[in-house]
């Protein structure tokens, strides 16, 4: 088998994994936004249970909101990194497709 075909196959598999990871990160970001919105209705004096590792700590609302915002930013950066990797892979895969179709013509199907 051709090295170009192997490279394309490897990138195609990585794209699938990145897509799954992107979905998880996006869901996590949505969840954080939902929790933040719900907490806007809480009293400022309430202690809010916040999970850190395997433990829940009861923290003041303001501190929890700050932690959620920092967490949301971190997850957002993760989403951006995944999207950048996927875009870079797409560029490489496109050039590999051109090579493979030039070499194998209609004998190869790279459309997913």
C-alpha cells in the first residue's frame, strides 16, 4: 500500500477522534454555561457545593462563579485547539486526496 494512503487513513482516524473530543468539550462548555445561568438565581449568602477532584466543597457564590468562568475559558481554549488541529488535518488530507486520486483515479474512494 502507498504511504500517501496510509497517511490519509491515519489522518482520517485522527479526525474522528478529534470530532468526538470536540463534541465532549462542547457539551462540557454548554453544561458550565447552564450551571452559571442557574446560579445567577442563587442568593449571594448561599454556600454552593463545587466539585474539585473527587470532593465537594461548599464555597461562596462569588467564588464558584469565578471558578466556573475560569473553567469555561479553559474548555473554550480546548475547543479552539481541537478545531485548529482539525482544520490543519483537513488541509493535509485535501492535498493527499489530490495525490491519491491522481495516482489511482476512480479505483479509490476517499469520500466519507
